[in-house]
């Protein structure tokens, strides 16, 4: 069986690994010259290849972000800089011998049904090498799209923007603060990219304005007792409370903790929505930047002028030299026909955000096309494992009718739970979504059975951080080191903090 993986980022690596576990013949096409995707920093801003800023640090801690059978080394920081993230991916790829399956400088330009698709479920994938005009087409039994959804910047239509004389760019192409020295700059948005850009640029600008329509709850990476915040929050015991409609209590408790650090209302950041109704913004430096005047919070832009902007609620014009749009991305995959991949205003018609329901065969999957309240890498891995089991016909998908009902239900639930916006159309809660996907192929841990046979392990799974290793305790390709990895997680969390021994 021959499988095509599109994209050699973190999701693509996990997809290759899932195929190799079942000895499938897998080829990964990567447009650039290297693996790593978004996490491989480069300073080019016009090549269409997304990458993080030079200063970017991951927002989820290493133990919650790990691949399920490959714990990160002890000495790696809990919140890894992008260079260390790439190092972790390199170690993972080398350990499982993944790199030999990647064909670099190979751009997929079209994925379409093979001539005998109705009988075989096969796909024709057309690929063009960099610098070449002609493409070649190969036939695959299955295709995993791991190209990511941070490729096509979304820029809203602001009143008067076409008249503005300053420079305008999207965070998609922002790599560092170079070129913004001594300028008055405006960042539009309040998500993670916006706040990271504001904190980075305000170190060199004369003044930095941060404009937001709705405000946001700001999480710190540092949780109780100085430990990573997600180690404290990402627990099954809390997920049980949320599942059984203790939503108001959870919102109240989290908002109290966040306001205890700094009063969001006084800082001009308090949104109207509850904390669990939107994707969190995670940044440790923003409150200090506001407190020191380096960042000035403003409402949404009312209109642009030639020399600057006027903010809503104000009549005064503010001179601005540069604008950075942190306004999200459009979800689209031009190489897949619209009849196969349906999207409207970033709302995708996919079963559990993975499979197009109208296809006769489960041989095309979209991997990591979600926005989790938690880490992405374990989700991509779980989806890939699910796809492989489906390809081997060890399990099967529901009927088209049932899948369409599930898609409509999920869209409705997301509209009810989350603030209406482009980035919340694919929002998921991490633990519940991981359980949902892994239960499809028998890898969701049976905690009741575990409580009888291994109560110490069950206790850690319920009340400790929900590490990805839990999803290697049972199901296909269990890992004998999973139990030990769960028990030793705290050791790896604390190890990088112990760099200085004092009496």
C-alpha cells in the first residue's frame, strides 16, 4: 500500500511515522529544502514559506506537546525556543528513521481521484520540482494532507487602508523587529501572533499600539508553584468537571486566577466573553509592557488616514509609520478540488475535522486542521494513526449520513461554545478531542479498568497532567515505556530548572 504525505512539518513527520508502524510504503512531498515546516525559522519574507519569528517560544509545555512514544530529553526547557523545537523534531525523525521518506523541493500542485477511484479509492498526485515547468503524476492508495493552515494570510477590509502611506505587513512575513527601530507602529489583533509581535517590536519602536475589537484573557506560561500552566490545567479531573456542565464554575475560577495576576479591565484587555469561550492568548511579557508604557492598548481601528489611524471611541488621529496585521489565516488547499474539500468562511465540512464525508473511501485525510486548547503535535499523531487503521480496513467510518449529522452538530456546538470568529470554526478541547479520536482505533485509555489493575497509574492519569503517553497504553502499537513516561514526567519537567545548585 502506497501513501502520500503532503508537507514535512511536525504533522508530516507524525504521519510518516504512523505509516511506518504498519510497514506502509510512504512518500512525503515537501515544498521547501528542509523538514520542520513552520518551526524552521528563516528570514525570507517573500517566498510563501511560513515560519515563526526568530524569538518565538512554544506556548504549550514540552511534556504536553510530546509525541506519544518519544518523551523530550530532560535538559530541554519546558517552553522550548523554536530552535529547540526543531532539535526535538530532528531527534524524533532520526530515532524512527523518517527523513529518508521525504522528497524535498517537491510542490504538490494537484490531488485528484484516480481513474479507478470508485473501486480502489486511489488518488493521482501531481508534483512539480522547484525550477521545473513540467510535473509528474503518481498514483497512491491514500493521501494525508499535512500542509497546515497558516499559509494564506487573512487581511480584513479596513476603511481607508488603501490611502495609508506607511508600510503594512501581515505577521505571516514578520520575522524580527529589524526595520521598526524608532517608528510608531500598530499591531492589529489580540491572538498569540499579535501579542508576540507587539512585545517583540515595542523593544525598538518609539511607540507601539495594540488594537483589538474584543480584548482577550491573557494566560502566563508560568502556573502555580512556577510550573507550566498547562501541566496544572490539562488534567482529566478538570475535563470531567467541564464535561458535566461545571462550565460557569470553571470560567469563574480561571478568570479569578488570571485577574489575580493583573486586572484585565484596568489594563483595557477584559473581553465580554468568558475565558473558555475563546482560544487563549499566552504571553508573560505583555502586562509588563503595558505597565511600562511600551505597549498602549487601543480599541479597533475606525479608519485609516494617509498618515495614521483613528481608533473607535476617539476622534484624534494618531500618526503611524507601520502596521502589522495579526488577523489570522484563510483555510484553503488550492491543490484539492472544491468538490472534495469544502470550506466557507473557514468552516470546513470534515468528519471530526479529518475526513470529507462525501467520499466513498476513507483514503484522503486532512491532518492537524484543528485549533486545540492544548498542543497540536499529539493531535496530528493521533489523527495519523486513525487514518492508517482505516486504510488497513481494521476499522471503518460511519455512513455518509451519520458523518454529516456529526459535522452539523459540531459546527452548532462550536457556535454555542466559542466566540464567533474565523479562528474558532475549528476549535477543540484537547483532552476530549484526543479521547474522541483515539477511541476510534482503541487507543483511548480504559481508566475504569486501570483503576482496578493499576491504581497508581490511574491516579496519575486522572489527577496528573494528561500527557500524550496515555494514548500508548493500549490499542495498536502500544509502547512499553508509556507507563514509565507518565510516572517520570515530573522529573523531566523539573530537570531543566535545576541548573544552579545552592546550599
